C-alpha cells in the first residue's frame, strides 16, 4: 500500500521530466534559429551563447509549466488506465481518491516551485535575456528604467516618461530636456499626457521652461496648447519596452508601482491587470493538474497517447485564448483588473471541479 504513492509519483515525475525537456528543447530550437542571424552578424562570443541559453530556461519554464503539468497528468493516468493498472489498484481496495492524491500533492509542490521561479528567478533572467537580445545582438540603445520611469536619449534631447500606456496609445508625465552642444540644459518641456496619432504625439497642454546655458538660470516659462511632439518613439516601441519591463517585475514591484503611480494621479489600469495576471499565473499549474485527472480517466484501454497530447494542447490553447481575451478587456477598462486576471483560472477551476465531482470515486 505504501509503495503505490511512490510508484505513482515516480511514474508521474518521469513523464513530467520528459514533457518539460521536449517542450523546452522545441522552444529553444525554434527561438535559436530565429535569432541565429543576429548572433552571427555581431560575431557573438561563446559566453553570449551560454548566457542566452541559461537565461532563457526560467522564461521558458514559466510559459510551458502549466501545459506540461496537464499533459503529464493526462499521459500518466491515461497510461495507467490503458495498462489496467488503475483497475488492479481499485480491485486491491485502493480508492480512486487514494490514487490521484499523491499526484495532486506533487502538482501542488510544483505550483509552489513555479511561484518561486516566477517571482525570484524569472525577473532576473528576463533582464539578462533582454540585454543580450535587444541591446547586444540588435544594437539598440538601452533605455534606463528606474523607479518605474523610462529614460532615453534622442539626439540632443533626454526624455523621461513616468508611465507608458501603449495599449491606449498614451504616455503620461513626460519631460523633454533639450541640451546644447556642450551638454548644457537650454529647454525643458513638461507635459502631463501625450496621445499618439502616427507619426506624432499630441498634447492638449504643456509648460515650457527656458534656461541660460552657462548659469542654468530660468529665463522664461510659457504655457503651450495643442502641441505636436516627436518623441523619437512610437506607441509600439513603448509597448515593447513596457512588456519587457513587465517580465522584469515581480508581484511586489508591480504592487509598489501601482500605489506610487496612483498617489501621483496616473492611470494604473494596465499595471493592476498585470499584477492580477502575475498573481494568478502560479495557480494555473494547480488548475491544469486538476483538469487533467477527469479527462485522463475517461480514456479507454485502446486509446492512443497521441490522443492525450492532442487533448492537452487543445485545452492549453483554449486557456490561452480565454486568458488573452480577458486581459485585453481588462486593459481596455471593460473588466475590473481582478476579473481580467483571474477569469481564465476561475472558469477552468469550475470545469475541473465539476468533472471531478462526477467521477466515481
């Protein structure tokens, strides 16, 4: 009796390891060949190849772990069902709950591991990965992200954006510092909000400050209206920067930014949605593990493992589409951030509980 849980966990762990390895290998293979030209073009060193490889692993893990757990649960219980091992266990007096309990405990442990990786390791790996891909391989200037602000240089200007809302094609809290050839401040433009209408940004109001180059004394201030501004960036550029930054922030950093920007009067809808999505992500592992149980136990003896893989992929795609749709509504303000971040988890949890309660234990 005591050997059965160990056997089940060992069997599940072997399939999970193979599933993770296969998904990771396939992901790395496709990703590497997409970026191979960039590596060759800049003459990347062996160190850059290795750093790129190892920094990719945590990022890949947090993306494939829920689907891998679902697939492993389906293949484990489906395989035991095809070989009549579950029937033999139940004939020996072991209930169905006693069979799936060690597997669910293993999934719970992996959910905790996922949480730790997602909060502690993945943000650091994202910073390293972005530095190699975006700035070393593609040669782009690296913007500075400090305390939630975006800083970058565009010619003789230094631009600071407090909060970028690329999905609404807006940026808030913009300061443009214009310098002369001696790197002395001659003009500062302060704008509360800019809206993007390609190829320029438009401000309803702005305040201009002009300074004496040598003494840096304030010479003049002027209120401006209906201003057209060239930031040297499009809304898509800010979308790339904020998406990369989102991967570099854990839940605590996002929570801190939400409170900070709200206190400053900025729109934090997007950050709140990102925060809820990040909090919900680890629980997707547990839900996928639960969902795999009733589907796996419906397999007949003659069913093929390919059916389990196809079913897992179908469920994973459905979850991803529902999550993406809910987040899109959340970013647009059509759904509260909590609902947007947790909708997919709640729906799939209800489905899994319904199917579990219908099983004959």
